[in-house]
């Protein structure tokens, strides 16, 4: 029987990962690993832990497991490590792969919407402002949010992660670097602002996209429809309503009134599902089907 170990089993993503794995078609034995437990032998180790812990665990697990699926940001920018959304770039996983990174939640929603447009248009530049849920910061932030004095109550906080040398935040740099890597568009310009808002679950993005060619607004719905896991319609989707759903939702699509090379739209999706545990489960399903 295939053994799957979840590290960080008591965290927000770890707990949901356990639920998500129940959808796997193949049988498996689940090993639950919390912060007080020792690393275990398994076929697949899923690290639902922060960067530092994932780094340490990955070293220890090298000889104890066939595959490591890491939910943290630690390895995402390593050129030899695939950064995978199974509906977009499963081909990045090869026979030599041991460790697979699952992307940043905000980036996942963005690239799910850009990927189908990439088939028809030369995407040159994307601007977005994010409206990111509290649960994106893990269980400690969700706990803090319950406190009436929390900075995050009835507020918007334009700082997620840490501020880097160029004054971008680590979260904003993930939007830039991970979009380029997943879409295999190393030159696409990504300009973004990442903001934490008082929503418990589901991230949203206001996006402006520029292509080399003029957009044909009428054909875009059918292009979006080619992307598995994406829903586009004219109904306005809000984060509250999409929490608990698997798809990434696009709405409020419109052409720029002054420049046909621009479109604007709204994305919202469950950050803990497609932004984390569902994507992790889909990577695991792919590994089980192809390699185990
Ligand atoms: N939340 C999201 O929307 C989201 C989306 C995409 C990616 N991610 C990434 O996924 C990872 C987990 O996020 P999260 O939101 O679930 O964080 P979280 O709620 O803080 O959970 C992290 C868990 O890791 C556990 N842990 C610490 N050291 C460990 C060890 N040595 N072995 C096993 N478990 C250990 C912690 O245990 P204790 O309970 O004992 O402290 C905690 O339960 C992070 O890297 C995050 O950046 C999160």
C-alpha cells in the first residue's frame, strides 16, 4: 500500500490536506506528522510547513521517501525544482524529480486565469492588486484575527510577508517570479500590490492584462472555458460565496475603453483549496498515477 505522510497535520493546510486526500482514487495509508513527531518513511511526504521547517525536513527525508511535495515557498525558485499546477504544467515533473513545489496561493489563482489566454495572445504585462484572506497567513493569524484588537479587523493591511531590499514584499515577489516560472513566460512583466483584508477564506485579485495583440472580448469566454478548474461567467463571484469550492472564478471581464490591448477582470478562489490543499492533492494524484 502506498504510504503518504502529511507533515504539519495540525496546521490549516495540513488539516485540509487530510480531507483532500480522501478524494484520491487509489488506496493509501496515511501517516500524520505533527511538530512533536519524528520524520517517517513513506512514498510521498507532503510538507504543509513553513519555509524553514520544510527546508530541514527536505534534507532529512531525502533518503526516507520517494517524493516530497512541498507547500512552502522554500524551493519554488530553484531552477531544477518543478513548480507545478497539474492543470497547467505537469510536464515539469520528470523521472528524475524527487521534490515538487506547490505554488503561492495568490499566484495560483492568477496563472489559472492567464494560462488559457496564453494559447491565443502574447501576454506582455499583468497588473494586479490582491485582496488576501486571513487564513492565507496560517492558523496563528486566524487566531489573532479573533482578537477584537487585531490590526486585521475592519482594516486593510498592505503588507504580506516581509519587505525586501527593493521595497517589494516577499509575497509580491512570489507573484512576479512564480508567474514567470509556471507559465514559462520569463519576460512577462508582473506589477502587483498584495493586501490582507478582513475575509477569513478566499483570495481575490483585480487584474489588468496587456497583450501584444488587441483582445477580442467575444472570444474570451470560450478561451477561459478551455481551462480545467476555471469558471468564467458574467455573474459576480465574491470570496465568501466561493469558499469551499474547488474552482478559480473569473468575472467582471471588460475591455479597456481606451486601449484594446488591455482587459480587466476579477478573480476569486479558495486559498486553502486550489491555493493549497487541492493543488497538493492533485500533484499527489499525478505522482501516484504516473510513477508509483
Ligand atoms: N494558508 C494558505 O492559504 C497557504 C496557501 C498556500 C501555501 N501555504 C503554505 O503552506 C504551509 C503551511 O501553511 P498553513 O497556513 O497551514 O500554516 P500553519 O497553519 O501555521 O501550519 C503549520 C503547521 O506546521 C507544523 N509544524 C511545525 N514544525 C513541524 C515539524 N517539524 N514537523 C511537522 N509539522 C510541523 C505546525 O505545528 P504546531 O501546530 O505544533 O505549531 C503547524 O501545525 C506554509 O509554508 C504556507 O506558506 C499556505
